[in-house]
C-alpha cells in the first residue's frame, strides 16, 4: 500500500519498523527525521490508529461516549478532539470529531491511519505532534 500521495511534512510513518516524522519529500523519496534519512516512497508504511496508540499519545478514554454509543471512544484532555471506532466509511474504522473553543463542531472525518488524522487536524490549524 502506497501512502505517499496522502503524506504531508510532519506526518508520522513507519520506516524500518520505527516511527519517524516526514521532514521532506521529492517525487521519488521521503526524508525522515532530523537527519533527513532518505526512504523510497514504497518503503514507508502508515501508523495504524488503535486504542492503545491513542492512550499512549495523550488521549483518554471517553467513558460517556463508550456508554452511549457502545463503541471505543477517546478524547484529548481538553475534550476538543474526540475519536470513535464507528466510522461510516468501510475502509476507515475511526471517526475523528473536532470542536473549537466554543464547542462547535468544525470538522468530522473518517480515518484509519495517523497521517490521515494529522492531516485533518492540520486542516483545522491544529498541530498534532507525538513523542517518538
């Protein structure tokens, strides 16, 4: 699976079994990390979103949504970003919901991988970084 066309600078991918940040791109290569390691665009893999991954990277379980919708649900501590495992798109199993400071919905999208979630957040001006 080639994810190259979906990538942006700052996206986190897997290369050589290790999560790394995309720091540059050309037509044929992706540059990774602070040392600009070069990887062929077919050599990088997406980071699949899981509940364990979300908990490890700053999200917390959203017990109220878990009870109401009977699904896996997580949110950021401020509650402005929530992600639920009930997407409408069969190819993507998570739905991300973004609220602004006034708790009004500003975005809603189906995602499967971390780089897709990062793109949706970036489109709303949210810089979502994870500790590698």
